[in-house]
């Protein structure tokens, strides 16, 4: 669609059907409607229709549709109305799929992005680290000796790794043995997407039976 003769992207007013008068006019923000639209597209977690985006920005749908097409062309490397006028494309693109619009990294960079996710700062924990972390999460505060007894293996190196990754931390000392106790951190809660350890899933429904469980609770602190 095209805008009317007196309407240009970034200069739309507060016509009927737009946001209420109390909503800030995005046209007055740095970069205007275009920049505001980009900001919203950067945070949507599922494709959004032009109508949804227009409603959120308080702008006419036809203005937003034109801006979406302009942004798609710009990300693809076209800077003007002529296909001959182009620059290098961005590492991301704007797609219209599943009935809506969303920004995605380009398929050509899948290996690069995948390598960063799997080998960079968000590298996955080993199975041993995950098991140790689970014990700490459900039995905290708990000592390394106690975790080792539950897992049946020495966990010293794994505990050091979890501390370095910021997932567990020192929680003081056991009053009887003097052993260092460990607990999960706020970063652990953030990565799990929960507000407290009380929100961790209950284990009982997943256990085949409770025989022998007393040895973990009644054997005394280690």
C-alpha cells in the first residue's frame, strides 16, 4: 500500500483507531516511527502482523506496512527505489512468515551463529555438571562430600566448574563438620526462568519408588 498525499512515514498523527491520547507519539522519538518499529521488531518473540505493530505504535496500518517493506529491502542491501542501488546486506533479515513479521539471522550465517551458541558463552554443561547442579539445587545448602555421596563419584572439579560459571556459590560452613556449603545463585534462577528454588519441579512424580531414600536424609551431614 501507499500513503495518502498528505501522509508520510514518521509523520502520522493521532487519527481515529490509533492509540489513546495518553500514548507517546513515536514520531517525536529519535528516528521517528521507523526507528520505533525496528525497536519493537527486535523484541517480538513470534511473528507480528502489520495491524498488531500499527496498534502498538499508534500508527495507521498502511504506514507501518510501507515501513516494513522499506526495512526488508534495506536489510537485504537495497538503499533506493532502484534494484541497481544496493549495498552489502545485513547479517539479519526481516521476514513475513506465518502471517506476521519478525527479524531473523540470515540462513547463510547459521553455522556461525550455531558455533557461537554452542561453543561460546552459552556452552552447554556436561552431563556430570548437570547432575551435580541438580543435587545442589534440590539439597542446598549442601557440601561437596554430600553431593559426592549422592552421586557416587568425586565432584570436586565439577563443583569448581559450576562456581566458575556462576551457577552455584559458597553458602557458609557446616556447623558440625566445617565443610563449605554450596547453594544456587540468582544467575541460576535467571537461566532456569524461575523466581526462587521453590518453583523447581517436584521430583516425587518422577521417582520409581522411595525405597532407600532415607539414606540420603538420615545418614547424617557430611
